C-alpha cells in the first residue's frame, strides 16, 4: 500500500521511519564500527564513512528491508568523497568532504537542478 510521495502525511512518515533508523544506527554502534557520520534531511541521507562504506550500505539495506522500506536505487551509490563528486539535496558536492566539519566552515557545493 504506502502513501504517495508528496502526500500530506508523507513527510511525517518519512521522519518517523528515519528517526527509527538513526536511533538504531547509533544504538548499534554503527557510527563507530563504520567510522561514519550520517547526515540526513527528511528521508534523504548520506553516510560519510572512512573505509567501511560498502559495509555501511549493506547494513543499511538490511535494516531498511526489515522496516519494509526500499532505497531509491538510482540515488544510492558509493563514492569516494575525497576524490569524486556527488549530489545531495540538489547540491553538487565537488570539493573534498570530511566527516569532521571544521567549526564555522560551511560545506562547499554548487546548487544543481536534478
């Protein structure tokens, strides 16, 4: 069944399920295990991992499956953020990205049309 994307209740449900995933990620110690920082906005997210990206993706796919959620395969990919660009929330991130932001330094990127 589900709800249509863009429906009135869709953002609420996205936040409820994403909150469950985020709590589980932290409670299971996956941030430490995957040496990762997870950044999300509603149901969009990026996992910045140091050397454990494939494992983080596989674990995330398993958890999403248990929640009966599917990941958008056209938007799901592995990238080396130190060398490759990627888009997140219509922003092209094309400079080296680190999991530890420098205080007061904004993430640099260019707005693009999806």
